[in-house]
C-alpha cells in the first residue's frame, strides 16, 4: 500500500477508535500497535514497552506530576476561595469588578496550577455562585470562568507548554517567558469585556426596574471598609510568596524546571499546612489521590501519543504530510493559517495534550522551513488550543463548568463562552502583527536567540 493509503487508513482508524468511546490513551496506543503489527517488522512489537518508557524517561516530563501536585494542593483547600475573596474586596467598586476579580483569580491560580480544568473548578466553585447571587446572568458568569480557566495552559507553569517544549525541542524557560506577555494581553481583553458586558446587563436591569419596579441584585453594590480590605490582604500574601519563589527559582537560574516544580509542590503543601491546617493524612489523601489520578492519565496519554507519533514517523506518514504542505507552496502567512485551521478542527475532538504530540512531527518541519520562530508559534498554537477548551463538541472547560454549576443550561454556557473565543482570535491577530508581544520578555531575560 502507498504511503498515502497507509496515512488515510491510519487517520480513519484513529477516528474510529476515538469515537468508539475508548479512552484517548488506549485508542492511540491500540492504533499504533495494530499498525506496527501490520506494516513494521514483528520484532518491533517486542520494543513497545521500551519505546514508551524511553519517551517518558524525560527529566522535563518529571515536572508535570509535581506541578499537578501544586495545583491540587491549592485547588482542594480553601486557598482558591480566599484568593477570590481578597480580589473581590478590592475590585468591588469597579463596574463589573466581580467579573474582573474572577479573571484575575483565574490568572493567578493558573500561574500556580498549570491546568485549565483545575483552575475552572477551583475558582468556579466560589466565583459562579457569587456572581449569580449578585445578578450576573448564568451565561456571563460561566463564560468568565471557562475562559479564565484556559489561561492554565498559557501562563507558566503550563503543562501544555512543557509538552510542546519536549516535542519541539525548545527551551522550556524561554517558552514559559514567552507565554507571560500574551497571558497578560488575554487577561486585559477579558477584563475589558467583563466591564462592557456588566454595563450592558446593569443597564438592562435598570430599565426593567424603572418599568416594572422589579429590583435585580446586579443593581446593588457591595461595600467594604478600608479596614476590611486590608484584613483580607494576608490571604493573598501566601499566593504571591509561592508564585514569586517559583519564578525566581526558575528564571533566576537557581533550579531546573523539574526542580522548580518540586519546589512549588513543596511550598504549596507547606502553605496549606501552616495556614489552613491541612497536614493530617485524611486531609492530604484527596490531594495526593487527585495528583496520582491526573498524573497517571496525562502520562498515559503522553506515552501512547509518543508511540503513535513514532509509528507515524516510521511509516513516513508525518514526513509525507509535511512535504505535501510544503509542496502546496503556500505564502508565509497562508501556511500558518492552514496549520492553525487544522489545529482548530482537531480542537473539536481532542485535548491540547494529544494535539501537540500528534501534530508536532507534521507541522514543525514546514514551519522551520518557512523561518517561523518556533517559540512564537508555540504560544500562538497554545492560544488556538485554548479556544478548543471552550467551544463544542469537546470543550473540556464547558463540561467542568457544568459540574460546578449544573443549574446553568449547557446552551447558555456555550453562548457565554463564544465572545471569549472572539477575543482569543483578536489576541492571535495582534501577536501576528506585533510578534514582540511574545518575544520581548524572553529576549530581555535570556537574550535573543541566535537563529529565529
């Protein structure tokens, strides 16, 4: 069979396995092993375990379960709610201040957890009820948390970026730094939208009140004394300390990413033990179990995805696909648009982890040939994959919100997230027009790369 025929059958078999309901890791692994048995020497089947182990035996991948531990320690204690409360106290007088507080809380939590679902769950469980109690519509409240949660795969320490750095053989520290500027851009865009949407909902509620006398909670304003504002500040100090300590260790050159992940996990456990009294075995058990489950799931997906990519490469599927893209002779930006379009379509069905590991062998060679900055592309691709977390049919964050707030209809959750998808598209456009949004900070801290 020709390479084209093998490639088509490989893709069809993958889709069949995915839609059969089989877990992603086992679907990818099963397809890879079947095609190894059919098209590769029989001796290759004896090396499946070795191949998977060698792919996972990366010191960079070691940081994933340690960052998950840090996120679980914060998310499964009262720390996330305290962070949210403190931000709300200081932003309550700003129009839409509660929404902005949730965006900032998601950003800060994401910078500690590195996981979008964890951010959604931790901040959403406190933020959505508070917003709805104060008159925010269900779709608006759900959209803010779902979109804010996507920052978990962009702001360091992003698990998705760790995988991209491994797949693309790029500096993880430079990639982390490159995500900060776009992350702040998205936070700003989300906050501006929160203010505009709040003003619209406030004006609507005011018209209803003037016409019918029906009073909405959104018309009421919370009030905090200056003493109360300063009393809640100590709740933020531990987060700032944890975040600062991890960033200094990583970017100051004092520790590798894996060592930094260990430091972050240890600091998080010390923080919840000292401040929240979470140190007894029955208190730590849910945190450790959550870490083990999520880490095992991710590492299985990573191992099987890398085996899947290895088979693609051996059968020359990825090389042929990359060459086909090059042979199309697309203009510089046309190539980027085609690749990002493919990522968007894959985002309908697959999580970011699988997208990166499955597509990297295909898309990176043409991008390098077209002289794209791979670090810059990694950030752009991450934002495009963020869109996949909040649009159907997969939309992982949408289903996390459904678990947190089951009383909000799924249709309202989806409509609430769509404006944020548009804002992410705007951010990608701005990054194409002004690449320094991505490259400035890593170049300042680590020096410009020798080859772009």
